[in-house]
C-alpha cells in the first residue's frame, strides 16, 4: 500500500489540529503536482474525510480514472477540546498526562492513540490491495505499526512528510496485531 500525508495545511505554527478541517497552504498546488509525479498509478484511492486530504486524493483519482472512497477510519487523531488552540495555551496539567502516555490517555473529549490504532487496523483489514491512501501523520504512524511492525516509539521519531509517497508492506499476517 502507498500512503501519502495531505499537503501542508493553512494553519499558524503551534496550533493543535487533528479533526479541525483546514484548507491548504498556498504551495499546495505545487506539492500535489510533485505527489502525482512521484506516486505510481493506483488501483483504488482511499482518503480521510478532511478537505486537506481530499484535494490530493481527488487529483490522484482523476489521474487514474478512479473515484475516491472516503474512509472515516483514516481521520486524524481527535484532539477534542484542544482542537484549534495554541499548544502553549493548553494547561500542562491536561497535556502532560497525554504526552506521557498518548496510547491510553486522551485529550479532554478526544481519543487515545490506542483508539486511533484500532480504527486504522479495522480500515486496513478491509482496504483493497494496490490502494493509494491519503491521510494524516497519526493514521500513517499507526499503519507503520500494523503493517511494518514498527514500534510505538519508532513511529514517533520517524518523520511523515507532506504529500510524499510512503510504501508500506505487510510483515505480519494479522492486520489487527
């Protein structure tokens, strides 16, 4: 499977965003063009419901004569009450427990990385082979854990660049591992 993170969003530095539906930065057209040139033809195109993912997915699908399948399981981590707030303005009494254990601790009204991992695993179990998947850093990190067997620690030290193809091959038989 080939994964691409959406192009760079139009958001100020230091803002917490996950489910917040943002537009794309001014250079999005160029990065979409580069992504099209670098990404092999798809047999299927799946995308997060976020507009920042759909723009790239629509371009890939149009190039390959396909229709985008919108997949809610590819949505970014839900940061709940923190969405759209500056990280510096979030009370450390709230953010420190989450930062110490994002697998089990959720932002207020949000979700844990463990929950994100579970929904990405369920989506991957039904995703067609040969799919190109346009999503976010969080779901791509979870997919690296599930498909490539990467550790939780490793996926958070490995960059997930904007609009660049990332090829992940399954090394485990059980997608729900």
